[in-house]
C-alpha cells in the first residue's frame, strides 16, 4: 500500500499498511493543542444486520472491559485530562463505517510528561475490541437500555421534516440497494434483536472489516504499537470495502406524502452514469454549488429571492453514489411553481451562459469552505476517509487547485449528466402544526 508524501497545508503525512487490512494515517495537527485518535472499521453493508450494528455502536460507547460501567469510564476520561470518547456508525456508499475516537490534549501539554497518545490509543482500542461481556455475549442489560435509546432515535426522524423528506426520497430511489440501508436500522426489527444478535454483529465486524486508524497530533509510533499489540491473536479475514458506485438510473417516480405541516417540502433526486472523481469531481462541486450551494447560487437568487417561491432551496452532491439532490421548503400552494422554476434554472445552467463573475464567486466560496476543513480534526478525518474510499488521497489544497481550473463548459458538462429520478413532496394533510 503506497504512502502519501508530506504536502503543503492540511496534509496527511503518511498512510501506511501496518497489518493485513489495517492502515495507519497521520495528520499534521501542529495548529491544535489537542490530538485525536480514530479507529474506523469499514465493511460491506448488509440489510439483515443493520439494526444489530446500529445497536452495537451505542452499546460500545457505554463501557469496555477495562471500565465496565459508565461511572468508571467517565472517571477514566476525567483522569486523562478530560478526554472525550465518541462512537459513531454511518454508511459510506455501500459500506458500514463504525468509528471509535478519543480526543484529548497533545502529549507536549501533559503535566508530568505522560505519553497520552499511548493512553488514548489503549482506551480507544479497549472500546473497539474488548466490550463488556456477560459470558459469551455482550451485556444483555446494556443492549436492553440502548434498544430504548435507538427506538427514540428512529422515531424522532420525522421531527425534522427537511431531513425526513430527503430520506424518504432516497428510500424511493435506492430501494434494496446496499447504499439505501438505514443508518440506524429498522424499527420493526428492533424489539426482536437480542444480545446474541449484537454480539454476532461485533464479531463479524472485527473479523471482516478493514481498519483505518487516523492519528491527528498523536505519537503515531505509540499508536501503531498499541494497535499491533491489540491485534495479536485476533482472528481476521478482512474484506475490501465496496468502491463508490453510481446509483442505477430509475424513474422518474413521483411521490407525495400528506402531513400536518404549515410548510411543504420538495425534494428532487437526480442520477448520473458514474461517480465523479479527480478533476471531474472538482467540476461537479463547482456546478452543484453554482446551481444551489451558496448565497449567490441560481436557485437562491432566482427561485427564492426574485420569485419568492420558497423559504430555502439548496443543491447537494453525494459523491458516494453520484447523486444530486435539490430540496426546498415551500408554501403548499407554491410547490408546483417552485418545482418548475427549479428545473428551469437547472436547464439554464446546462445550456445557457455562465458569467465570469458568478463562476469566480462560486469558486471562492467553495475554496473557503474547503479551507475550513483544516479548522477541525474531525472534519479533516472525515475528508481523508472520503479520499481513501475514492482512492485519490488528495489534500484540500490540491482539490482547491482543481476547483480553480474549472471552466464554464465543465459546469455544463457536469450538470448535463443528470437525469431526474425521484420527486418527493410533503403536502398538506390534517390540522396544521
């Protein structure tokens, strides 16, 4: 596995293979007083285990064998200069990613010269590999408690109507595809999930996942040694993550869901023949931002400001599946007019003139957003995980340089790839909220 040489600004110093299916990346963090060590498991997503895997992430965050209850774990974190533990699960295209991360002060600020990198790594690895067990299974009491928390998490989705509309549209588009597996699993399955199911999900993850260890501001040698020590005796047969791939063309399909809301929601999803990478991805970023990603975008200026057809109107691009989304909050009576205006603006960008000024403004806005990645260790880690899965390993500075090179014809070509696949709207129904 190739390493990446040190570059300018916001760079990853190195990504190296340290064991079969295990990589260690080092991020420069001289500007921070804190360090972050993140251990990410990546494995192909499976519909039948999604709910158990979601529960697993919540159970793991409660404790581990070295600190078998939340009180002891809290004391441990406090003794490590107020370190923070986070366990998160999400989808990366057709893959599951479970990340255990510990954030705390850098070694150079330790009062007694402690090697905090080693201590933080041991804590993260303890959570990742040695959860509290009751015999041969994860603690059934912890699983029962987290089932209640997960139920609330799933049921609360509808409270944010904007995200709910987006997710409903994606469900119609993706169907049974691995990319469409629910991050938090499925409510109808939750009651029947047992501690044995969650334990099986844990063992499958440890055995089959590729592991990406990302160190920002930490002693990478100490972290590597801790990882290799933990992996001794662990039986593993890692499977490569599924590459990002385009969503198959579908539709067009139109769906409407009546809900008791004052404000309607409208979401349009577009598919493309392939996932954009490299310079094509830079062009796609500029194109989507010019359409609806900034305060100077066509959708914001024309549909919202000039025509007053919506409360908001934004476009986004999902690099994990080559999909563009446009979502808007509208008065129910204006929904049809807003949809027509949105499609008109898209067609105008595909075929009409693009001024030098709006292209330059969009590029500046994007480059400023990319520069902000360097202001957060978690944001930089997320950037690199995307780059690893894309297989490009580009720095933010390199991507900014690509964006500067995008021309108006590149924008037209990028947007010309898309075909409308799903239209989903939340319409008025019942008494207003």
